[in-house]
């Protein structure tokens, strides 16, 4: 059986870079921490720390040992939380943000269902297309669409979305149907915030610059314009699927359609994800998956 003695003290010193601070964290004396670490070093026959009168630093061997010990401690903490959380229900305040249209259509109803199930939870939901700073503004999580930029945030994929290029039968009857990406230059392409549309050609992503007589940051407004025969539009499935199903819009250039991209939950890096956030994410992911079956 493995001797665990001294491991907690070692990890505390490695993370605080101080025997005194480690002792304070563990609620024991500095002398006890020092004895336990010295005993651990003797048992391992290796030096884990460089000690001077001014600072404590981890040796190369100590770094390797710390990484393994931290993983074991994390697993034990997760095991403890798994048992404890079985007895818990979500309660308290939870702040989240999501894009406006997708939030209204898909996220807010699920959050409302979750709150109805757990009325001790108090939710503040901000639907905005701005990318908010979750840490600076105190949000527990955000729902974001598409490709995520590199950041220190943790991410969990909740679902996928498909981008469609489409137009009304009336527009196509009057202006013809494009069959190649180059033909888009001869069509009225209704634009959102970007000057290009996203495609995939020969297995590689390709952005195509487009032009049109309407530019708007509202997907609903662009959908309305497309339905009225003004031009071609590229929008995610949650905007256009009903119109495609009813043949009010016709899908175009499907052989250039980009692979589905993600709908993500992102949250600040935190090893101890709270029960309320974890349970809400599980509920949203399971509900979105159920909608596809």
C-alpha cells in the first residue's frame, strides 16, 4: 500500500512556494510541514525543493512529482464532489450570456425550464451579440457560436450548427441560380457583419467576398429580405430551417457547404466547476441533443 504521508504538505508548498503559507493553508504548524516534506524527500531519495532564506522553489524532480500528485489529488477531489453533489440541488445566483437570436430561440427556453425545476436558482441572462469578458464582468458562463478564439476560458461543445446559402424561388426565377462560387459576384448577396461568406472547396475552407444592397447585423432582418426575394443570404440553420422545409427558400451551393461548426458553452478556468453551472450545462446539452433525434 502506498504511503500518502507528506504528499499534501508537498503539494501545498509547491503551490504556495512557502512553508509558512502551506502551513497556513493546511491549518498546521510550519515545523510539521517541514518535517513531512523532509520525510517524503528521504523516502524518495531525492530533493524536491531548493530552500534559501528568501524563497522556496521546486526542483526538476519536484516538478515531475508535483504534476502526478496534483492529478491524483484532483481525481480524489472530483470523487468527493461526485458523491456530495448527488445530494445537492442548484441554488443561488447564476449569470450567463448568449447571442440574441439563438439565445431567444434555443437557450432561454431551456434555462426557463431548468429554473422551473430548481426554483432556488436565481438566473440573470444577458442576450447580446457582443463578446463579453466573463471574468471582468462576473459571468458564470457564455454560449458562443462558431470557431472559438484562443483564450484561457474552458469550453464545452453543446451542439452543432450548419450554415446555409439560400434564396427565394422568386429571386432565382428573376436572377438565375448560381452553381459556382465565382457566380456569387453577379448576385445580390445580403450581408451581415462580415464582407465574406464561408465555404469549403476541395476539402479546404474558403472565404468568398460578397456584395449586396443590404447589410444588417440582424439575422432575422436578412431572412426577411431573402424571403421577400431581394437577394441571396447565408445564415445558420436555426434561422432558415423552417423556410427551407416549406420551400419558401431554396438551398444553394450545397456541394460547397462548410462542415458544421460548434455551439459552445465557455466558462472561466476553474477546476471546481459549481454544481449549478455543471447541471445547467448538462441539461442544455442533453436537451439540444434530444431535439436532433
